[in-house]
C-alpha cells in the first residue's frame, strides 16, 4: 500500500512537472505571440500615421488645387470681362461715350461693388467721370482720400497699382476706412502724356479678398482706358484742326475767287483797252503808210534820195507797228474768247514744209541745217491753218534768230494716244533758268547780245502759246545755256484720218 501510494505520488509529481513544463512552454509561446502582435501593431500604427499624413497632404493639395482653380477661373472671367470692355470702348472716338460705356461695362462685367474713374483736367484737377455704388455726397470724400493719400500718390508717380493685396497694413487700412471698402485696387490711367487719371474699385469685407490677378486685370483695364481716351482726344484734335483748316480754306478760296474775279476784270479791261487802242492806231498808221508810199512813188513830185530813204524807214516802222498792233489784237481776242478758230483738216507734215520753204532764205544766210522728223502715223489734224502757221513761224524764226552760223534746227512730231507732241529744237545760245519763268510774258525779252542788236516786240512767244492753248494744247520750254533750246507743244488728235506724208531729213 505504501509502495502504491509512493507510486501514485511519484506519478502525480511527474505529471505536475510535465504540466508545469507544458505551461512554461505555452507561456513562452504566448509571450512570443504577444511580442509579435506588438510589433505588428506598431507597424500598423506607423502605417496608419503615414496614411493619415498622406491623407492630410492630399486634402491640402486638393484645397490648393481648388484655390488655384478658383483663381484661374477668376482670371479667365476677368480676361473675358476685359475683352468685352475693350471691345466696347475701342469702337468709339467720343470721350463722353467712352465713359458711358465704361459705366455700363463695370456694372455688368466686373465683380466690384464700388467703382470710381477720376480724370485730370487741363489744370490738373481731378474730375469724376464714372461713379458706381458710391452715393453722390460721398464722392468728394473718396476723391480727397485718394488724391491726398501718400501711399496712393507714391504708387501713382511710379505708375504702379495700390491695392489691399500689396499695400502696407496701415496704408491699406486708411484707404479701407475712408472708402468703406476692405478690398480695393487703385490704379493710374496712363497715356503717352503721362498720368491722366486713376480708377478705384473695391468690395466690402464679406466679399472675396483682392488677389494679384485682380490687381493685374485692373492695371490692364486702365491701360486700355488710357489708350481709348488718348485716341479720342487725338481724333478730337484732328477733327478740330480739320474744321479750322476747312474754314481757312473756305476763307482763302473766297479771297482767291475775289482776286481771280478782279484779275479777270483787269484782264478784260486790259484786253478791251488794247483792242480799242489798236483799232484807233490802225487808221492813222494806214494813213501814214499810204502817204509815205505816195511820196516814195513820186506821185507828188520828185523827192531827194535822203528824203526817200527816210520815207522808207517810215514805211518800215509803220509795217512793224502794224505787225505789233495785229499781234496785240490777236492776243486780246484769244484772251477774251472772241478769236474764232476756223478749224479745217490739215496735214502737219505739209504745214511744216510750207514754213520751211518760207524761212529757207534766212536759214541759208546762216548756213543752218533744218531737220524734220514727223511720225507717219499722225492723222490729219483739225487746225486753223493761218494760226498754226504763226506758231511755227514764231518758233522756227526765234530759233533762227538765236542759232549761230552752221547750227541746226529740228522739228519733230510724235503721236501719243490722243495727242501729238511737237518739238522745235535749236543749237543756239540757250536761255537761263531765271528767264525761262518769264519767257511767255507779254513784252518780255531776254536780255542778251542778240536781243540788244535785233529789235522785237516780245509778243511772238506769248501769241504762239495762246494759239496752241486755243487749239486745246499746251506749250512749255526746256533750255541749257550755250547748248540750245527746245520748245514743246501739244495738239489734240480729233480727226481719225491718217496722214499721207512721209517725213525724212531735209
């Protein structure tokens, strides 16, 4: 029995030992699991903290993106508003209309409760042209606050904007208090002349704060306003200058018309006087010439040779006076429009040939070569033959007079569409530039050696020019001293028939 008890106790002890061992093993394993779980928990806690930080970063980034999107949307809206306003004010050149459109545009397109546009006058005093959201009684207070504020004045001188976004706190608060607007922008209106005014826009404290984008948009707007006002003022200056110029032109035109009427009256009086005097001189000259002729023929008895010689001079001078009177009468008739041109078909080449035959003896005396070059395509012209002869006689005779021995005279004619251009050129002594301007004046004679020795009336060239003009053409001259002179004149082509002349060198 005792052995059995000992055996049982020994077994129980062994069992207890085993159980204790098992419990120890279980405890060790449990601690390891606890440690493992603790490490897992710590790892999980760190991961959760990382996720929390990332979530905060995502939320922050999202807020910043939303803010940036709002700012971008605001800028896009501002740019769209600027485009609309710019279109409105750029389509007019009337200053009052510009301000009227600005008043409408600022109300509709820009999200500001208060707006004020101030412009300097000629005396550099600010005047209000647009006021929105500001009672009339408060406008002078606003203007005084803006004009006398040191910060605003300094910013205006620099050409910069002054706003609640960028201004120092104290200066910002003083404007906010004076203008009852916590958020605001004050920007100068600039033109090429400098600062011409300023614009103020503002909102109450419950509105969104001013941003850099708002400041930039208002600065752009003021530039557009300045450009529009400058264009309007330039247009006004041009318009006024044009009005003044038109008034001066009208006044000058009246003066010129009056002077022209006076000149016409004087010219008519002169022509009438010349015509009357010429007619009065013809009768006694005819008598003088007739008596001189009778005496020279000896019908009243023989006369001594010295007397006959002097009677010949009387006859010659009488002829010269008759020629002078005839030329004066012709000029007077042409000027007054009383001269009738008996236009008949004339061949220009044949006309030149007849004048050449008439003046050949004079050219032979001086051994002058005569050259004729007439375009064969020139049609038959409608001319007064006697008057046309006088044109060529005067021009070619003048060329003979001033061309030295062995020189040359050429007459050429070319067809240019509906006109024929005729050139009479010589290799004579030429004419100075000072004399060319007066060459077609009546009684004017160039002061040279030839004219001093050869008498003339100074009416040949004026008469030739007036005959050309009476035919519907014009005459001018080109000359070089000691190289020669060329007279140019035109005649209209008013007859389709072709000339049957062949022109070569004579």
